[in-house]
C-alpha cells in the first residue's frame, strides 16, 4: 500500500509543478492540472483507509 500512496503523491507533485509553469495557451474549459493534483493528493492521503476497508 505504501507504493500506491507514494505513487499518487509523486503524481500530485508533478501535476502541481506543471500547473505552476506558464503555458502559452491556457484553456478556460476542462479540468486544470492543479485540480488533478489535489485529487491525486487526496487519493494518496486516504489510501490507508482503502487498505483498512478492504
């Protein structure tokens, strides 16, 4: 389970760094990288709960 948690934290960090970079074309529609990073960090945070539940 620790690998699962570490992988999602790593994905969250990469997405946050990518969201902080200036991009030439930013679309107003769609899901932002910061929101995807927050979702992956939340998934990693609750990973021990998944392990305890199943």
